[in-house]
């Protein structure tokens, strides 16, 4: 029984160090919702940035979103998006001057494609 308690406590303490990926994904979706009308998200994941030198958890939340256009109709196909999310160790969002939200353009996709490959590469 002592071993079970020790195991449970160690798991809880390991989870206290940095926020989990669900928190980052939820914050990323929240930021995206500020820019999109009634978005429907799919395949949303986070990628941790490895070059963080401070105590913040820096990541990109990447995924696909279908949303309504100015006429109230869904596009019918999801567009890729990414948003930078910075979280402190205690789980609060670091406010930034800009939202760092980027949605895939319908034309001239070269710039977006470079950023997508750089920021949204899954760490497997």
C-alpha cells in the first residue's frame, strides 16, 4: 500500500512541473476562436519549443479549423492554423502584444508552408 501511495504522489508531482498539453491546446483554441467565426477544430496538437531559456512553457498549437465566412456559411474544408502559446510554470498564460494566430491563406501559401513546417513538426 505504501508503494502505491508513493507511486501516486510521484505521478502528481511530475505533473506539477509544467502544464500539460491539454492546457496548451485549450489556450490555443481559445486564441483561434477570437479570430474565427464558429470554428470546428480537428487534429489539434501542440509542439513544444525546445529553445526556451526561461521558466515558461513555450509551444505552438497547430491544427485544422473549418469556420464560417462573412455570409455565415462554413467553408466546407478545414484550413490549417497555428498559434504560439506561452504559459508560465504556474499555468497562467503569458500575454503578448499580438495574438500570434496564423491561418492558412487560400492563395500565396509559400510563406505559411515554411512556417508550418518549422513550427508544427510533431516531436515523435
